[in-house]
């Protein structure tokens, strides 16, 4: 039987767990890039509330309602005429 110190066993266990998580993350990122687009962001946009600064996802539209404070937010980067800045 191989004798191993308890602290070394815990360190090896944590290292192995960290390596497995990193490998799973890399495989997941590679699959997303291979698809060409991120399906999560495909029909949704990232919004930031101008009142409570909460960041959330919502559909692409001119106005959005913050899920936290229920205030209306206007899409940034557009002017009154709908032209991009």
C-alpha cells in the first residue's frame, strides 16, 4: 500500500477537480466558437438599468423594463430619429 500524507491527498484531490473543471470549460467554449454564434445572445441583448444599474438580458427592442426596479430603459446608442450614434 502507498502511504500518502493527508494534506497531500487533499491537495491532489483539489488539483484534479480544478483541472477537470478547466477542461470542461475549454471544451464548452470551443463548441460555442465552432458554432459561429452564441445562441444565448442570439435574440437577446444585455441591458443595464439607468436607475439601479442592474444588468440583465432582454429581447432586442427600443424600450425595456428592469426586472429589479421596474423602471423603463431606452436602448443606448440610438438617438430620437432611430439613427445609430
